[in-house]
């Protein structure tokens, strides 16, 4: 029995020893296999780790790591490079981005870190005023959308002043807003605000419209009124109240384009100061009729006073003539009549200009609506049945105008 147990034990030992020898052989083989791997450093999309590999090239290494590569991926060193001990392998996968330039869309794969680096990588000719969205320092992300709008020059004529401005605006309204141009509702813009702006079709004209109120002050001519005076001899007149011009304010709505007036509309009138009538007393006191001869030269003193002598109205011829009016300060006037009367020194003189062939100089006359006067002046335009009556004020002359009157030549 003891011998049998001893034999069995020996067989078990043999099996155990054999198993140990087999295990030892396998471990030795595994150890030898691991020792043949190359130690390397691998950076994958920025994540770095140490490993050992039997791969012969960088490409085999990436395949062993189950990495599917694209042409645009960044692989350093190249896939054909043989693996060596302690080699540093860098792999960065390209990201897809959607890039739109000048309205044209395309997909790009890139390993660039920022938008600016991508543009450099693609060798895009980007100018200073071009609009890039997002900004060039923005980090690239997967499926990012990038837009490049090339700038072009717009010629702006603003109220006659021309300037050139770089822009990426697509319409006139966008341009005015982008460049903060102050436009009022009344201003005129060409072309229309919703018109498209493109390179080669980029001229904008701005007409500045200004609406203002202008107040103009004008004189109001005074009326001349006569009143009978029984204390004054018939045939004499006396100024009892001098006339005074009034003032009229006219309000206009004025439209200016680029500073120049283009329209004016009267919207209101108001009297700032009333005019005062000139009042002349006309004598009615009866006197013995007498005829006196008055030469034009000797009548100057009488013309300077407030009274004018009248002759007998029962004699003399009556004429219907056309009449105008003048003053001593009219254009081309000397202030002296043809007979030598100084009208500037005698503003109250009653004088008419006549054609001497019709009414002799020095004649006393009565003019309808004017009164008694002396024919003491002539004029180049006074021919035939035409007279020119003298007024000291322009306003009175304007009021007289041009009209038919009856004149009686008294002597």
C-alpha cells in the first residue's frame, strides 16, 4: 500500500513539473515578443500617450489604432515613415466647415485652429474692408459656417460733395445704416432704398432737403384823401396830415435743396403797422376870378410850399390822357425838372411832365385824382397825350400805376 501511494505521487509530480515547464516556456515567448516592440509617443487630436508597437510605418500604426484617415488630416511624420524607437507621432483629424464666399458655398476639411489660419491655409485673398463672420480669431469647430463678403467701393454724392466708401452692404438702405449716415424723411435718395448695391453699380446721390419759414417785411402805401376847407381860398390846397407808410409781414414756406431755394409759398400775411392817410385840405372859399400868367421858371417857389395857386377853371381845354407816375429818385432821374424845379428840395410840389407840343410848359392844369399842378417837366417817353405825375414817395407812385385820366389845361 505504501509503495503504491509513492508511485502515484511521483506521477503527479511529473505532471506538475511538466505544466510548470510549459508555462515557463510560454512566458518566455511572450516576454520575447513584447521586447521586440518599439516604444513611441502618440498624440491623437491633442491627447498624448506612450505605447509600444510592432507597426513598421506610421500608416500601419494608425490602422492598428483603428483610425481612418483623410487626405486633409494632419499626420506627422508622414504615413510612409518607418517607426523608430521613441518616435513622436502626431495625428489631428480634419474638421468639415461650410464656407460661403461671394454667395458661393462649399465644404472644406481643415486642421486649422482658427478662422484666420483656415483663410491662410486656403490662400484666400482677403482685403482690409472685407467682412468675415465669425471673426478671424474664432476657433474652428466641426460643421462651422463661415461667410466672407468681399468689400467694394461706393461713390456717394452727398449734397454736392463726393466721397468714396468701402462697404459690404447689399442694398442702399443697408449702406446708409451701416455707415451711420444721417438721413431725414424729406431727403431724396437715388437709387431707391431697396435697390441692390453691387460692384460696378454703386453710386448713391443724396439731395438734402431743408424746409424753413421766411418772413419778408413790405411797405404798405398810404392813401391820399382830399377834404373841403371853407376857410381856404378856392384854388388852394394845404397838407394837413402827412401820409405814413405801414408795414406788412409776409410768411413764406421755403424749400431748399442742398442749400439752394427751389420753391416759395405764401402761407400768411399780417399787418405789423397800419398806414396813415395823407390828408389834403382843398379850398372852397369863393374869390374874384382872375387870370395870371405863371412862367415855369417863376413857379418854383410856389411849388415848394404846401399850397398851389389855381386859375380860373371856366376856361381851358379838357383832354383825356394816359398817365404814369415818377419820383425824384427814380433810376436815371436828376431830381430837377426841365424848367429847373428842384423836386428833392420841394417834395410837396405838384408837378407833371408833358409833351410841350400838347401842353405848353408852365401851364397850370387840373389832373383828375391828382389835383392842381404845373406842367414843369418833360420826358423822353412822354409823347402826345401822355403825362407823368410827380410823387415824393415811391409807394404813392406805385399806387398811381398806369391809367387814363381827364386833365384840364387852365391857361
